[in-house]
């Protein structure tokens, strides 16, 4: 079995950047991706717009050309998949990494389709696969959705949106404008300060005029087939009729996968241990890149500020005697 220099888990923008950095330095590598190229972006809402401008999303020095000041999901798919195609990135799609373990001076990586041996592993898996659950009775009902694509299925329906960050606000506004009767249930006292600056006044004005109802400092108690029960900031219990619950409460990295590889997770935020100078974890030869580095706090890392991880990692690999 050929021993690779680098195996990259995850084919998102940061995984691609790691691959291209390895390729430039003549390292043998492969990306293992459980879905399609930039799978998380593919699963984003259809009309999602990035907060960033195109140049902040660029990788490998390739210009991100778009007519929009704020590129959308389709722009990003065209850009990143186009780079993978043009650069002939070595990526295995629809193949899931099941186990990573160190064996002497090498890692063995078992996937759903094959077994690989490699000197170094980079985990760049993102955080979009596991929703943060409400952990309330009724969350498993078919009307409860943790992922959202487009507003049309919710026209003329009573929709409850849970959350106050970008995804929740986008969902509330889009469904409202397609004719849904929208209520927001929000644990905090206000709309998140992280909401896109051009969207925040829109949602605040819709709430102020009463077009979208919002209950702040409120908590969902349970979900019934035809209603939802929640407690408001004064401790009063409310039950309102509804057809769909769109729980836009955020997503988490796969902590079990990280722990199973031997990575130490620290504190309530489950932040993985790594050297910020090299991105190497507590396991020699095993690196992290991208949003997975932040643990529960998935707002720390984005494409624009974690692109540098690729160069840091490959430089560290090349600096080690007899490592490649």
C-alpha cells in the first residue's frame, strides 16, 4: 500500500486549500469527502448570500469573479468546484472517513470504501453536519426542520422560527415574503449582533411593525403536532398553533470523530487542543484546519481567516526532518 504524505479529511474550501498547498510542494495527498466538492456549501439555503466580499473568499490566488458585491451559494459552488476541476485536485467523493488511528510512524485511515496509510492527517471537516438540538419533547416530529433550502414550501403556513442569528433571520424574512405567518422565538434579548449589517435593520423593522412576531428571552418547552409551547421572559406559558418549526439554532463539529482520533477537547466549548503556530494537535502529525478548530464556538473561524491554516500546516510538515 502506497504511503501518502498527507491525507485531508473534508473537501470544503479549506480542505481544497490544504490540498493545493500540498500539490504546490510536490507532496502526495488525497482528500476524502463524504459528499460532493464543498459539500457544506452545496447544502446551504439556495439563495444564501455570503457576508464577505469575493476577494476574501479566494483561495490559491485564483480571482473570485462575480457580478455581485456579496456572492451567493451558486457563485461559490462554481468557484470552488471550478478550481478543483482545473487544478485536477485528487479528491475521493462520497467516501466517508470512519476511523483514523496512528500505527507506528504512520496513520491508518479507514473509510467506507478503502484503507489508506499516510504520514500526516489534516482534519478540515467544518461544522454543518450536526444541528444543535433543542432537546425538547416533539423535536422529532416531521414538521420540525433543522435545515432550510427555500421559502416556497412554507407559503400560507404558520411558521415558527427559532433563533436570532443569520440563518434564523434569513429564514424568517424569506418565508414572510412568500406569505407565511411568521413567529420568532428567541432565547436572547435581541437580534444577534452577528447578523449581516444590511439585513439586521430589515428584520428589526418587520418586528417593530408587527409583520413578524418575536418573543425575546423565551424558551421552547415542547412541540405538539399542531402547536408549539414556550415560556416568555415573564415566565408565562404560551401555546400557539403552527404548521412548521424551523429550528435555526446552529450546527456543531463532529466531536465524537475528533475524540475517537485521540484529539483532546477542552472545557465547555469542547475546543480541540492544537498549536496555533502550526495547527498540529496533541497527536504528532495530526492537524486541524478551518472552523473545526473553534469547538462549539463556530463563529471564530471562517473561510477568510482560516485560509492561512493550509500554508502553516504544510510549512510545518516540510520543516520536519524525514517527515516527507
